[in-house]
C-alpha cells in the first residue's frame, strides 16, 4: 500500500489502483516510483500471473504533475533522470493491462502505452497536451504513438495536442477494446483472469517476442522467437498442452 496507490490481488491478478483523485491522478515522481516498485513486486511474486493498472472514475491519469515539473531546469532533470524509472516498466515480464476511465493525458497516456493491452471507456479521452505547455512528451509518447498509428497521424495529434476519443484510439490501433464506462474494470478483470489461466511461460515468451518485433530487423526477431520457442519446451505446460491434445482432453496448465 503506497501513499499514492492501492494494490491488492485476486485469483492470480495483481491490481494497482492509482489514487490521487483530487488531482486526477497526476503522476508525481513518488507516485511513479510506487507504481514501478509495485509492478516489480508483482512481477517477482509467483502467485501473480497478470497485472492490471487502473485509475479512478474521472481519470486514469491526467499527466505528469505539472506543479512538480514547473520549476525544473535542464540540469535538475538531467540529474534526477526521472524517466529511468519509467524504463523499468518495459522490463516487466508479465502481461500488464490498463483499465482506462476518463482522462489518459500526457504521462497518463504514456503510462497506459507502457501497458500491453488497453481497455477503455467510451468516454475516455487520450491525448498529448504537452505542446500546449510549451514542451513535448518525455516518457516515450512520441515513440509509442508513432509506432501505433504511423508518422502522419501521430504528428497531427502531437502537434495539435487535442484529445482523441476511445473510439478514435481504437480505430487507429492504439487501444484494444472500448466498453461502456461502468464495465471497464469488469471487462479488464475478466480478460486478466482469462490470461491468468494461460500457460505463463508462453505468455512471457510471447510478450518478449512481440515487443522485440517493434525494434528488431525481421531476421533478428525471428531468431529471438525461435530461441523462445525452444525455451518453451523446458516447461511443464508444454508437456501438458501437447499431451492433452494427443489424449483428446482439455489441458490443465499448472504454470510451470
Ligand atoms: N498536474 C498537476 N495537477 C493537475 C494535473 C496535472 N497534470 N491535471 C489536473 N490537475 C489538477 C488541477 O490543477 C486541479 O487541481 P485544483 O482542484 O487544486 O485546482 C484538479 O487536478 C482537477 O483538475 P481540473 O479542475 O482542471 O479538472 P477539469 O475537469 O476542469 O479539467 C483536464 C480536466 C482537462 C484534464 C485538466 O485538468 C488538464 O488540462 N490537466 C492537465 C493535462 C496536461 O496538460 N497533461 C500533461 C502534463 S505534462 C506531461 O505529462 C509530461 C510528460 O510527458 C511526462
């Protein structure tokens, strides 16, 4: 339990709730540290298979904390190196799902984009308003958005700083699902529980290979996939999965 987040687990799903609703979950440095520490703790916890990140009703997160950032200088930022903390999110091996209600702006959008799957409410709003503050995204927003929707569309959204609806984000391949706002958490949890029943070694090896596809030349990506394919044969779940097929019965994965 942190100062700015709540965490609990249910049936193999670790849930992190952002909890600074009075400032629409604006992400200050302490809060980012708490989120990352909790993600790492769930990642190491064998009983947790999948992680869900959710905000509050009005906001997933309305960005980095502008009050905290306002008086920064290039040197304070260089010395604090705040985005090194964010980089640790990319090292998490388990699936991370974001349940987005309300605003996911600036750093809040970036936090969602660090997650593997994004489920959002019909009235959720995604955007990078940094340009209106005279800056630009700093936690990977320009990179994530461009990889998701291509150069021209990303430039338009980033230059104008306007918010896109969940539907637009969905149509542009930025998020996975759009649901009624009262169903966002339910839908995300049901997807998380479904994933929690899948063989976890497969899930993590797939996650690594898919993310690598964003950066690696095709042959390097294929080589990595191949190594991961071989590695899967060290798991009990591979034996169970293939045996069950051959014995014409449903597989029962134990997670090993
Ligand atoms: N930082 C600090 N405080 C914030 C905040 C933020 N990013 N977003 C909202 N708040 C605070 C507001 O100051 C307000 O506090 P008070 O009640 O003390 O005045 C409270 O949250 C509620 O916000 P509003 O009254 O503004 O609520 P609204 O419904 O009228 O508007 C909003 C909602 C459109 C999201 C508006 O709050 C807003 O524009 N927020 C800032 C969005 C933004 O610019 N985000 C990008 C930040 S920069 C960044 O993230 C850099 C990066 O890449 C890492």
